[in-house]
């Protein structure tokens, strides 16, 4: 596993935990639980986009 993948995995786990806590807090204390969807979607979309961008970047750099 490449170093960038290890960093991505570490930061993704931190991101998902913090986003999950944010969504849980909204669900527990807010009168509008539909607001919890945004952190849940971002918890999944941001790490996926970051992986895609990093993968493309390192693929482009190794071809040069």
C-alpha cells in the first residue's frame, strides 16, 4: 500500500467519525432531523472524491 493511500485511509477514518458525530448530534438534539443528511452524504462523498483526485494525480505523475 502506497504512502498516500495510508494517509488517505487515516484522514478518511477521522473524517467519517467526525461527520458521524455531527450527524448523531443533529439527530439527537435538533427538531429538524432532515438536516442530518448533509453530514452523512459528505461523510461518504469527500473521502471518495479525495481518493479519486489523489489516484489521478499519482497516476499522472508516474506516466511522466
